[in-house]
């Protein structure tokens, strides 16, 4: 294997000794000749060495530039040592290329996994450039692309300020508006080291459902207590009034009328409390796949006469003819009927229903009417139990609608309300 180099080295040593002896014994011609031969052998050794060094340098430079297309010749024309050396370099190239491909496949696999979660993930370097983000992050932030943290400042100053103030291990909350309506974002911050560089990892979550679920559960508990106490107090009064009325044989009409008034008022209160108890007795959804067109056609058929009496016209638009919903059909019908009825009671003469199927299989239904707008200061209160803007309203419809949507892993939101139009949005995360 190293035969050629060994022979050349032996020749160099022999020629060096011969050259020295020739010069010592005044054989100048032979001494010069031996020196020249020694230099030629040394040049041949260095040439072979330098050639291999150039090959090795070329290989490392190519790998550094992510280029693995090179291949060194291993034909029989080359010397044995060159063939062996070239073969070793080619094997190193193939091995590094294989390992790099494996690593990239793993990275793509993990990226696809992160793109499948609903949690947004953003990795930021010390200069606020975005090193990585998943699709959920763009969706939650309502941005088509994200390359630098300053984009958040243009998107929403409060959002950017919240992110900038976060330290390692801290969590912040901020409200934003995106294509899916209003949402409350929870942002957690963690520091890490990536390729010897400190980076900031931001984890984003939509906590609307959690907040609404807590509010709904709180109201439900309060209602159960109130209903129990009121029914316990009123029911005996009703029974007592009926008993006194049946046994009274006097001539006082005022007494009789008073008992009747107490009896009727108490029964009315019992009926009101019974209606409010619907808020605490919503059954668990029995879900099935329902085509959107079938659902909306059934609701509009039920409300046809009411809309005609109100002089209301309507339109339905879909961005996909095959939108399917995994829902309890009767419960979602109730939600849509509540929205249509609210539009009628607001004096609307136009109702547009827009159905959108998004890339991530989320379905949104927008209900837009031209009725009397809701005052801005009431936006946060209309989904609270008992709260109503109508003189004859009971404040149940939207509260029940919110509970039903939460039980479907979705939400109902008031998008906007102005002199031109009022828009509600139903979100179904199929």
C-alpha cells in the first residue's frame, strides 16, 4: 500500500548519503548528480502528499457548502495508494451525506408534528429575528409570514409590548383580533441554547374556551343555588294561596283578590325560574356529521314565516359546497334560531349567512344583519345570563348559545356592531 512512498524515502536517504560522500571525496560530478536525484525523489513525495491534501481540502470545502456531488476517480490508471485514498474520501462523503439526509428527515418530521398542534411556537434569536415558527403561530397571530419580532408591533402594539416584557419562565396574556374573531392569547416564554446561541422560545395558546368555560361554570353554579333557594321559598307560597282560597268562605272580595294576585305572581315567578333553569340543564351533545346546507335549509324553513312577517330577506354563501359539521343538530339549530330571532327583534330587514371552510378544517359561520346596533359598552355583557338589550328579553338566548358552542369545542362571538351591520360568528373546530 505504501510501497511507492517507502521506496522513494529509501531512495532519498540513499541519495543523500551518496551525495555527502561524493562531496567529501571530491567526486563533485557524482555528488551533484546524486543531489539532483534526491531532489527529484523529494519532489515526487511532496507532490503526492500535496495532491492528497488538495483533495481533502476540496472535500471539506464542498461539504461545508452543502455540496456532496463530487466523486474521486478510483480507476486502475491511478496508483494503488491514490485509488485507496480516493476510495476512503468517497466513503467519507457517502457516510456524511447519508447522516445529513437522516438528520434533515428527522427535522422535517418534527416540523410536521409541530404543524399539527394547535399551540403556536416561535423561536427568536437575540436580534429578534424569527428562526422558526409553526403554522398555528401564524394562524393565531393572523399573519401570512413572520420573519422579525417587529412585525408584531405593526400587527398589535399591545401584543408586541407583552412579548417584549416576558422573561425566562414568565407568562403573559393579551387580547387580539384575527380572522377567527376576538381571542385571548396566553404567551409563555422560555430561554434555551441553540447552536451555541441563546434563543427565546414563545409558546402561544388561545385560552378563549378556557375563560368562557370558567365563566359559564361559575354562572351555572350560581344559578343552581338561586333556583333551588327561590323554588324552595315560592312553591310553599303557591300551595298556601291555593289552600286558603279553597277554604275561605267569607265575603271579603279584597281578601280573595289578594290571594289570587299572590298566587298568580308566585306562579309567574316559578315559570321564570323554570325558564332560567334551562341554563343549567343543557344535555351533552349527541354528535353526528351534518351537511351545512341541510342544517341551514331546515332552520330557514322553520323561521320562514317569522322572517316574512318581519319583511326580512336573506342570503347564504359558502366557499365550499361540501361543508360538513360534526354537531348535535338540534342544539346547533337552537343556536342559529336564536341568532335569527335576535336579528328579527332588532328590526333587521336583511340577513346574510357566510360559511367558510378554512385550510385547517375549521368552519366559521358568520351571521350579518342590518338591525339596530348593539352599543359598544354592551359588547362584553351580552353573553352573560339575564343580560338583555330588549324590553321583553330574558337574557337566556345568547347565554345558552355560548354553552352549546363550548360543548361543541367551538365559540360564538360578536364580531362587530355599527350603524351599517351587526355580525355574529360561530366557530366549529372539527
